């Protein structure tokens, strides 16, 4: 199974493509879509839309997994992230990908066994599971890989049940 994991954001939108075959997990590709900090929101969304489409066309994932929105104290940021997330969901729908949504606690639990794990612990597990020499430069990319792995792990459990 080829999973595209997305950590949605307006400034940075992390992504990772992971192959899951049996108990073997392999990093196919990953990165981070970055938009102009003070750019117009519609232009930033257009960049995300275009880049996600390129990723989907290039890697042809079988499924899209995306992190659910976490509403912090800054509602303006939350709305912008929600708009970026909507663009990603639309691309998934356009390409007829099954879409699965995971909240941060589910991702932490899937990767570390503890739903309140630190971000660094999750990143280390991404490194171990994917046998990476070093962590991706940006947390957004590590988070996207964690989201992809969360789906890979949970889809195995669904098949067993």
C-alpha cells in the first residue's frame, strides 16, 4: 500500500509518501510545501493545491491520510490551516483517493504507544520505523510521515478484525 501523509499548514504543508508491505515500511519521498509568509491567502492556497496535485500525480498513492485540525489559541491561524487542509482534501477527492483523518493523539499513540508523547519521541519513531539515517530537516515533514505510518499501522489492524 502506498500512503500519502499530509500535515496541513498554510506556511508549511508537510508531506510524505510511505510504502507499507506486510511489516515492512519504506520511505518513498517526502518534503514540505512552503508558501510566501506575507503572500495573499488565495495565492498561498494555489501553491499548496498545485504542489499536492504534482505529488499525487508523481507517486500515485492509494490512500491519503491527513491530520485533523487542532484549534489552539490563535483562531486566525486555525482558519488559514483549515483552508489549506480543505485544498488538500479537495485534491484527494479529485483523484478519488480514500481519505483517512487522524488526530494528534492517535498519531502519537500509533507511533509511540503513548497518546501524550512529545513531538521529538514521535519523530524518533519515524526515524526508526523507516530506517532513516537522520530525521527530515523540518518537523512538518516528520509529522506527515508519522501520519502516513499511522494509517499504515491502523489499516493492518482493520484487516485483522
